[in-house]
């Protein structure tokens, strides 16, 4: 189908099945996003500096010289800096949920639009090599795709320039769901969970940015960053769509 036909088909589909908001279920009319209504879009918390340089969460109020949030204070991450595009709640959370659990590949354009409108993120990832946190092959087969790889592509499109995505990591251990564990247990579980794909050599000076959908404890991203560090990468950062 050529482009204009596809547009027409989509236009017709929108009339018959108008897109509903992933957050509140109302019909989406107007606004910059196709799957988030204007009201819910306005409530998306887009992170702007000042922010914690490890997890990316924003500082509120007086922050003279502050660089780390209380949660990250004392952590020694294996990466130089982390940023997040949004706080992981409301429609931001609903978009990722749709992508991850409902085969919601159609929301990627909205995610891209949110990132594109964020100079804080565009400037951070532009011209870097974005590396998605991998799923275990078994899980990827089950789901049919790795949502983080698709997210990485959306970030790369939003940032433009020479930004590119390279899937350099593989998950060697099928880690159990992380939600049931405390911080130390998570770290233990994730130790040696990731490795470089065979045949991968890193260029120490290239800018690598590891990406995940959400920053919770940071242990997954940090475990991936450790792999890069040990392989000699000197310029490793992390980015997430949401913090929560
Ligand atoms: Zn809504
Ligand atoms: Zn932090």
C-alpha cells in the first residue's frame, strides 16, 4: 500500500474506531498525541533539569549544587550519567504498559513525540549509540518483540543526527520477575545476567547509552553498564522513558 492510501485507510479507521486515550478511555480529539487525550497529556510530567544525575529524577524546590537524590546518594553506578524523559505515572505509564503488555506498537509514535519535545533528552542521546536492555530470548519469543529495542528506535528517531541503535547485549540468565525482591536480592539476581553479544567489540571512546523503559532501582541498567565498563567502554550513560 502506498503512503497516501495508507493515510486514507488510517483516516477511515479513525472514523470507525476513533482512538481512545490509553489512560482514561476517552476519545482522543486534537492535541499532539494520538493515543492520549489533551487532558491526560497535560498531566504527563516531563522531566526538566535540575535532576539527579544518576537516576534522572527531578529536584523540586531549592537544590543549590545538588547532584544526587537521597535514593542515589552513596550509589556508585557503573555509568557516568542517567536521565529520564518523564515520571512513570499517568499517561506516560499507560503508554509503556500498552507497548509492553498489549502489543501496543501503535503508541510508539506518541512516545517519539514526547521525547522529541524534550531538549533535555534529545541533547543527551543525540549522536550516541543507543543500546537496549535485552529480553531473554525465551521471553522475546513469547512476546514477539523486545519493547525496549522499539523504544530505542523511537528515541533515535526523535534525536536525529547520527543517533543509532545497536543491540549489543544479550541476557544470559532468565531472571525471575524483579518486583518481588528487595534491592540487594535484585542485585544478586542480576549479577552476570547480561553479556555482550558474541563477536561484539566496543570502541572505548564511543558514546554508548543504555536504554530501558523505566528506572526503578536502576539495578538492571547498572548491571548492563558494568558489562560495558568491564569491556573497556569509557563513555557509558543511561536513559529511560520513565522514572518511578
Ligand atoms: Zn485521557
Ligand atoms: Zn537519583
